[in-house]
């Protein structure tokens, strides 16, 4: 199931969901300025708007991930999760949460992930930061805060700092099997993928092991392996060197935190 923290860029494009449209989304909170009354107060820069924000907003770590009043959205989402949980063996939540271009998950993202786990999620795979962040096991379950930014020219034509490396992303592979005792066994591996532009101006996204195998010379191969180790290490949250750089998958050998 997917869940969204808010409607991205609503304050910029001035498009707010209608009540009917919002009923088809798993929002964890209201969109920014979704109330017409609050919107008018904001447009007039009324002192009452800022009093409202102080009343309803908690800490703001990032302009792109402000915490809005939930208006019961989380209660609705929890009820839907409970219903889905009865009908599936493995429940994955895909929240849209976080700031932008941060290399570490934010406090609010951790709070929201714990919220999902307490309501029965077996794994939470998030996105929004546009660059790979460390993943970990929370309560013995997978918590991947951001796998990167794959389907875009961001990081190829546009770079937001050299550290982000938005043209490199993670493909997280999950293997779920039923053991003889009837319990589920879950195993994770990952691959690094890279987005690039060819000489004709076309964009491609390919697994790093294919690019390493096709490298024109040792210099190019070495650069690709360095990128693989940097992104793999960032995803694992520690210094990491691929045992087999040309392997299609790498083990996610993390312990619970």
C-alpha cells in the first residue's frame, strides 16, 4: 500500500485535492493550506495564520517536509491497514516522506516509520529525498528511507551538490518464502543502478554490474566500482567495498537497530 505525507508542491501550483479526490489517496496528513479559511489567512499574511501554524505544527526540519494537522487522516489509514493486514501475508508501506537532498533520514520520517510498524507493516520503503539514504532494520523489519532518484535527469543534467549523486540509486530485492513450519522467511539483497545520457541525448537507467562489465578501459571500470562502493556503503550505513563488483546482487547484511 502507498501512503503520502502531503500533496507535493501544492503551495507552488495552487492545486488542492477535492474531498472526492482525497478519498482515493492514503494521506497521512492534510495537504498544505488545504483549508480554504487557512488559505485566505495565509494569502493575507494574517497574524492568525502564524498562530495557527504554531498551534498545529511541530518541529520543522525541512521546508519540503512540513508537518500539517492530520484531521483524522492517520485514523483512516490505520483502519485501512488493519483491513488489508487480514488479507495478505506480507504488507509493505510506501510513504512519501522526508525533505530533499538530505543524506540522513529526518526525525519525522522515523516517527512515521514506527507508526507504520506498530500498525502491522512488515516493511516500509520510502522516498522523497532524491538521493540514497541508509536503510536499517527497525523492530526486525526493513526500513528503507530513500532508494534514490532513478527515473529523472536529476543528477545527470542537474546536480544538487556532489555528495547527493542523484544519478545513482538502489534496486532493493525482497525474497519471501514459506518455511516448512508455515512461517515466512524474508531475505533482502540490493543492486546499484545508474542513470546516464548517451551521445544522442537519450537517457538510460541500467544496473551497475552491466556497466562495469562493458567498461571501455580500466579507468572507466575503476570509476564505476568507486561509485558502486560509495552508494552501497551509504545504503548500508557504513564503509563498504563490494566483494564482487560485477555481481548482479549484493547481500543486505545489516543487523537490527
